């Protein structure tokens, strides 16, 4: 795989999770373009109330974001997070 392909797939994986969470939030008629607001609402309404497991919480999304940054750093030759 080329660097571009790896970056592309990491980006798609991250945004797939983000838009899946936005779709769940839409059930409450909640929408925001800010990632932090989308994740906060999901945590408050769905994780805290036990509808979704905690591993889908903000920490999971942030771990994915950190992993994305680390892989981007490795690919570009920069120091990863």
C-alpha cells in the first residue's frame, strides 16, 4: 500500500465512526458539525444510559484519533503521538 492509500483508509475509518455516531444522535434530533459536541451528546444520551457499551465512548474515539495521528507521523516520517 502506498502512503496515500494508508492515509485514505485511516481517514475513512475515523469518519465512518464519526458519522455512525452522528446518525445515532439524529434519533434525538441532535446535530452538530463539531466532533466534540457529537461525541459528548452520544456519551450523555447513549453511553451513560447504558444503551451502548462504554467502549464506544469518547475515550474510544480519542484513541482512534491518537492512533490516526501516530500512523500519519510514521508515514510522513514525523514523530508519532
